C-alpha cells in the first residue's frame, strides 16, 4: 500500500483508539484489489458494515439510471432493474449526490 495512505490509516487508527471509536475501512485500487481494515469493538464494526451495505442498497434501489456503471452497481448489490428498457444515457447525478451524502455521514 502506498506510504501516504498507510500513514493516514495509522493516524486514523491512533485517533480512533484514543476516542474508543470502532471503524471499518475498505479500500480498492484501480485494479479492483480490495483491502478491508477493521478495528475496535466487534459489534460496532459489524453495525458499521451493515449500515454501509444497507445504505448502498437504498441508493441502488433509488437510482433509475441504466447506464453501464449504474447497471453494474445494481448488479453487484443484486438489485433488480426496474424496467427492461435499455439505455446508454447516463443519469448519474442523483446517485453521485446520494453517495456524497452517504460518505459525509448522511442518513443511515
Ligand atoms: Zn448511471
């Protein structure tokens, strides 16, 4: 892992331990190599993972865009397409806004 990213993770780990905050952190590089880092209370870590998954499911269920990216997003989460209409037109503004809200700590 890149040194700057590892340093940021180490800083996060130290600060979370000081404040008794549990966390789950997932990273993925452009080659889709994933790394999952869990720290703290197992129950709290599990709750954070479930909350993240449920949020992504809700976002996927709300999106009506059928562009290749959104279709893949919904396929990964096993969300049925609302219609069989094929569309290559991208309408990702709404899903981007929902994801931004989620990553800023929006509704869970
Ligand atoms: Zn889209």
